[in-house]
C-alpha cells in the first residue's frame, strides 16, 4: 500500500524484504528509503529488523509505525514496551510541524496500530506530534533528512496521510514528482523487441485485464510473431469469451488461437465438490490444453517459439515472496506451473505495475473499456462460485444471475467503486418459495460485493437498498431456478472474497 501511495505521488517505488542487506539496498541507488512493518514489538525474540547501516547511510529515510520504532531505537531514542495497544482512529496533536507535517491543522485524525511506544526521540530529532498513547508520535531531523511517524499515513483512515508522504518525498528527500507510467509502453516495447529479436512468443489469454494488457503490449512490440492462446474452459461469465474472441482481436489485431475445451473441463469437474479438488482439476486440465495448443503453434513450420508472455503484476511478485514476511493465503495460478519439457523464456513486462497502472496502460493501448475495467475474476472461474458440483445447467443459472448483477451495478454507476462482486450459487441448498400461485423449491444465490484496494483485505460494500431490491426482483423474476437472493456482509479477514 505504501509503495502504491508513493507512485500516486509520481515517484517510482519498489518493495524489498527487510532481510536484504544494506549493501544490496544501497547498490540499487535509492533516492529515499521507507521502513515499515506491522504491530510486532522491537523487543520480541526474532522480531524483524533491518541492517543498522540503513539508518546511517545518509539516504533520506521515513520510518512508519514499526519502522518509526526501529529508527528511534537505531539512533539512540527510547522505545518502551508498554504492553498497551493503541489501535484504530486516534487524534494526533501537532506540536512542531517541521517539513513533514507542514500544512497540517493543529490536530489530525490518524490510524494507529501498535503496542510499543517511542517515548524519547533520538538526539538531533524534534518531536512533531503526540497522541494520548504516544508521546513521540512523529519525529524529524531536517539535517539528516530522516522522519518517523507512529501512525499509518498510507491508509485512507488517515485522511491527511498522502500529504505527509508527499511532504517527505518532495520536501524532506527533495525528489521531483516526475514518474508516470506513460513512458512504460515505449520503454517496454523497445525492451521486448531487443529481447525477442526475430523469435516468436505465445501468450495465454484469460479474459482478464492483466493478460489482455500484456498481450496488447507485446503485440505492439513484435506484431504477429506473437500468438495468443485462449482456452475457453466454459467457466467464464456471460459474454466474456466473445469479448476475447471478437472485441480484443478487433482492437489489437492480435493473432489468436481459440481452444474450445468446455467439454474437457466439465468432464474433469464431474462429481467434484471440494474446492481444492476443483482448483486442482482445473489447473491440471488447463496446463494440458495449453500445452497442446503451444505445441501446435510451435509446429506450424513458421519457427520455434521460445518465449512465453505472462501478465504477472507487482502484487503477484510481492505475494509470492518478493516481499518476505507477508504471508500468502492462496496460491494463484496464472498459466499454472508449465511442465519442464515445455521450456520457455518468460516475458513479464507488467511485473513492476499495480492494477490501476496496468489499466492505464490498457487504455493507452486502445483496449475496449469493458475489458480494461473488468472486475478481477479468478482463473478457475465460475467453478469456484458454484458451491457443490459444477454442471452445465448450474453454470447457465449462475451466468444469468451474474449478468443481472453486473447490469444493475453498472446502471447504478457502482461498478468502478466496487472492487468485485462475486455471485455465488449455493447449488446444494434448496428453499421453499412462492411464485404466483405456485410453490417453488429453488436455489439461493449469494451476492458478495466488496470494496478493496489490493484484494488482500476487503470490506463488504454497502450497496444502496434500492439497487439490491432491483437485483433481487430481477433475479427471482428472470432466473426461474433461483427463488432467494442473499447478501454476504463479511469483511476479509475473516472471510475471503471468493467462497471457495
Ligand atoms: P480471495 O478469495 O483469496 O481472493 O479473497 C482474492 C482475489 O484473488 C482472486 N482469486 C483468484 N485469482 N486465480 C486467480 O487468478 C485463483 O485461483 C483465484 N482465487 C481467488 C479473487 O477473485 C480476488 O480478486
């Protein structure tokens, strides 16, 4: 989140693990460092830390929360183990704004989440703010260009947090806000051309934003030496396969091979109800199908295919260990682990970008808006939104209900505010209803609208009642198999976004 906020301030940023040595960090020539962390105690056994030299390298540095405590301790301040926790919205009193809190009102609301407390600033630092539980909630040393804050400026619950980050970047560290992702396309096109030379590449399209954008980018670089493969597993939502086969090809002129694998996937899913069994079956069939397609493309006599293009984005990189310490919850597959006998060199030009940046690149490349603004959708598709066995009929029911939800959210102008809204068919549950004079015995569907910034955490989105009412009326009228519409009001954690 911090890295994203820094980019929103037009300064390029990357996340590195705290275990990286100071020498490695400094060899990347950072213009500033931000040290952050969760609510651990700096005194705990095995508590995460960073090399002392990080604080002595003369590079502008901002410590946030746990990083504030590390900074204070490293430079001779005092951190007290109070055993008390200060959590949630807190009022901070600004005692000396310095550069980093310049422009702040005398008090501001900040988001806190910590146990230990800094109670003496290191020598040379002035105390900028205090709260009821933190006598030294912000510190600054203009000469050494170092700042620490106990609260989290990166979260929306700290309304003036972005100002603080920008003050640090522009005024304390003296960085010009000149990074944009406009340069990304030209830079990547050149790089891809250099790398691929006159070779060929393939790319799996999922219908999602990331793979569409990466394919369009590589197509711009190497034209029809890129072949895209779209495995239609029959688990997409209404209209999405057509979007790939027709609209995407129209917008990009990409060379596309479509594999109709609907039967294959349905057969593989027959009798499976356990979520992990379903995921595994889909992963396995996907790899087989993709492998066959890749072999066919490679044996068309036009030349070897050496490169595989993947739409890996920055959060994937961080989640899969790029930022050690953040535990990963579910392993997501892109094209899945491809077998060893299919050896490709990977091209992943979106590796450094966040979702909103990927979208911006997509728009610039001229992709259809409906595709670029599509909500995130899981690789295993509707199969993990049918609780119970996946069958053709159930897929039809879910597709119909899902389409209504999408139409109504769009009509209410909510689709860009909502991160995603899975519609889940509880296919093994039936309930009694009444329709006209007839008794019905139908399925319930569950709506799961969430707001989120990165899918790591989420809150249930408060969809206005009248929109919910329209969705409910339409689904129960138009989808005869469904006679009940329910709303999931669980945040993540504890619930995940998807039900399986
Ligand atoms: P959860 O359910 O873990 O979902 O809260 C977080 C985000 O990831 C998406 N998701 C997946 N995406 N393959 C994917 O490509 C998967 O197997 C998968 N499972 C969940 C989910 O839609 C949400 O955006």
